[in-house]
C-alpha cells in the first residue's frame, strides 16, 4: 500500500470511528435520526457514500473581498447540501499549510455515484474558482452516519 492510500485509509477509518462513537453515545431519544439512518443500508447496517477530499487548488493571490465572497458561497453550498440530505459530514482540517494539494477539508456525500457527487461539489463557488481541488473516492461505511446532521442540530440547539 502506498503512502497516499495509507493516508486515505487512515483518514477514512478515523472519521468512521469518531462518527460511530458519537452516534453510539447519543441518548436513545433521537429515534428520528436513527430511522433516517436506516434508509439504504445493507443487512450489516452499511451503505456506500462518496468521500470528497478538498485540497488546496490555485494559490494565486486574490483580494480579501473576493475570498470572503467565495468562502461565504462555500459555506452556503455546504448548508444547502446538508439541508437536501446530500451531505452527511463536512469539516476543515486545521493547522495545515496552504501548499498545493494540501488537505483543506472533507465531505462525506450521501450517494454511491461519484459522477453525481462531482455535480454537487462543482456547484461550490470556491471549487468553481479553483480555490479547492476535489478528489472523490467511493467509500463504504455505517448507515449511522446519516444520523449525524440530526444529532448536530440537537447539539447546536442545546448550546
């Protein structure tokens, strides 16, 4: 296994473990989230997703006003995808150098089709502008990941 494959495998396993721990430690009152998570799973509770790695793209300097607009659009796209049930998990990496191809963030998309996932991520203004390059990979994990959005909303409402 090459270093790149090892990194992807380690990252995917780490994400799955963290998310499954969060779901497993959630009070049982969130039955709606668990019912949602049961859609499209196999007999082992697993389902296919698409894992999207956002990497640093074009490093051309842009005015702050342009970057602010691109990142506002990026966040709006993330929210839209989540509301539509297309985005299961998203988040940035932190303390990462802004060098070409460095990892900036990830999405777990609720589809098994990489072509469909490409259409979704290509609607992001920061992707369109080349701020991010996106690498897609088919990924198989727990159907429980689908419950994360509902759990996050409950957590957000309680803070």
